C-alpha cells in the first residue's frame, strides 16, 4: 500500500531534483524523493541502534582482562597476516 502526500519544495531544490532525474540517477522525482527519505530513515535507525548499543555497553564495561585479551588477539591476528615488505 502507498500513500500520496503533497510536499512544497523550494525552486532551487526542485531544480536539483530535476537535474538528478535528467542525469539518470533516478527514473522520476518520486523515486528520487523516496530514495532520499529511505536513506534518511535508515541513517536515523542506525544512529538510534548505535545510541542504544553505547548505552548498553556502558552498563557493563569491559574488564581490564577482557581488554588485554582483545588486544592480544588483535596483535596475534596482525602478526599472522602474510605481510609483504613495502620497502
């Protein structure tokens, strides 16, 4: 199901929108606006998830032992890579 909504946009923004359509970036104004809204909604959802994650992680901070083990594993992973000399 879809809902049609009316939106007023400044002429300059409509011009930019039309240029995107003319350049083939989008098939229509509607598609361009829909893509922009989807991008904005996705970004806000990700930001909200990030905020929630940060809050959760702050409630149960890592111990010094966990940080040391993570560091050790990262160093081991780097050392295990077959790095080619750059010099």
